C-alpha cells in the first residue's frame, strides 16, 4: 500500500521506509519556531532539561509578532526579557521590531520551511507551512523545548482526508472563501480532528502561494493536525534556490489510502462569510447584503500577504472608505510591507482612508492595533471570530475575504465585490 504525502514525509524524517496511521514516530525536525509571548517560557523549559545550547542556532527561529510594537508597559517588559533570552542563546534568525512579521509568514517567506521536511512552532497556525509541501504543526512549549534540544519530536501518524478541488475561480473569489466553505461544509462534525488535510485538483494547482498559505493556515480551525499541498512548479518558483533535491516534488502515491475523499467544484463558489461567534456558521455573501458594520480589518497570517493587499487596493483605488467605517490594514511582514509600498498599494490605501500599521498579529489576537470595543461590528479578513477574539466580548465579528472587506468598506454595509465596477 502506498503512502500519502504526509505519511511519506514523516517516514523519511524518522528513518523509516513505511508508516501507517496510528504509529508513533520520533522524527527529525527541520526548524522550530517560537515567538515573543511564549518564547521565554519555552527557553526556560529548554534549560530545565539541563541544556544550554540549542540543536542548531540557524534552525531555531525566534519571532516577535504578538507584542510588537508593545502597547503597554507589561508587554514592553516581556519583550525586553525575550530579547535578552534570544541574545543569551545566540540565535541566528531573530525577527524583532524593525525586521518583524507574523511568525508563519516569516517561516515560509524567509525559507525556513522546505518541501519534504517537518517544521513546528508554538502557535496554532503553524499548519500554514503545508503550502510549500512541508508538514507544519503547532506544539506546546514543552515539546518545543525538547525539539530545540534534540532536533526531534514525537508524532502519531495521522489519517489523511483529501479535498479534491475542481473548477474555475470566479472573479473576486479567493482561497479564503474556499476555506470558509469547507468550514461550513464540515460543520465541526469532528471527522477532521487530528487528521491530515491534503488539497489536490486543478483549482489548487492554479492557486498562488498566497492562496495555498491561506488554505493550509485555516486547517487548524477544522481540528486538523496539518494541511498540505504537494509541491509543484509554483512552489519551485516561489522557493527559487531554496529547494532540497529529490524531496522537491514529493507527492502522495496513486494507491495511497485516504480516510475520506471530498470533491468540491468551485465553479459556483462565491464570496463567503462566517457569522459572528462560529467559524462553521457560513453563508454566501448574498444573504448578508446590507448588513451594517463599523470596523474593517485586513491582515494576519491568513490574509496579510501582498496578493491580499493588491486585491483591496484594486477595489479602493480612486474611492473613499465610508465615513462610518474605520478600516485597518496590517501587512503580514516587513517584506510584504516593502513590496506593497513599491507597488504603490500603500499609497492607494492611505488615499482611500485606510489606516496602515506596522506588521504584527495586531487586532486578530485582541492585543492592540484596532481591537474591538463594546458594540463594534467588525468585518474581518482574519482567521477567527469567536466572542472576544478581537477585544470586547460585546463586539461581533464577521469573517470573510479581503475582497468582501474592501468592497463593503466603501458602503458601510456588507457588499458583494462581484457587483462592483472596477
């Protein structure tokens, strides 16, 4: 019996020829990521193991993203402690204020994740790494500490569920819409818990790296162990000279066994919105046309990439955000920010009345930069909409794509971007 791409990667990195779901494996880990608000605790755990030097200073990646720039004295002190710990351990790749970005964007963008490898991080959206054909997984600080010391981690081989996606993408429909469609389709039935989600099919093959990152990013909110897309020519172009030999084009075997296979035709898929409080309570945008809101947010490790910024710039060019809407954009990294500046997107957005902030997790984590207050109704292109996620528990969060957020920002009511004349 053949293996799925996730099974192959876990087999290769544990020195085995074959694995099956349910087996425990002790695997090599390519990179370990930890970030500001958990980082010091992670290193404390590491030292409690009697270790003083990490397994590889180049492959323990440290990122400041949740707390930068520090919004208060408490977080400023935490950041200072974090910086001192990173300095003590002479970590090579430290992305701090001025070099910063959201950890998962940094990991893929800066080449710390490669096809055929396993990368782990102390944040739930480490599933993002599957976009380049890697196994990305979120772990706790204890597991991260062990991996930092040994370069290895324990895994139970997950069963794999395949989503085979066909059809042609409609104008203004984005990978985020497919993610939300799958959320509603699965309706949190528990079937995807600790499963590997593999995306295949013509619609996936035509998807940009930004879209692939969005899809894999949100698999964690389906309860999945990881999300993954087999590397192809698009992956190779994105990685450029970072490829690593015969693992570049690793893929599932034709006779691989899947726990379940779902087929989705996106030809009729339109912009999709998740209702406040529940990711799996999704509806077509048409059902919410005219719904009022007062805050718009685009950013996060889900939708803060250049392609997302280009989309909203195209919609807002020469127009003005409605006076009743406060709109905030937060690029996913300094690299993305610079690219958007050079392309003229930032100028377009500022002229339209969008507040652009320095890269961070920002309002998505409910920490700073546009948090929601009592009574706020937020239209967000983030990844989560549970009560209190972005600040006040008396706020409501509708989750959708950057194109819906931008189109709606012009009118102060939910608007279908397909109705615009752009």
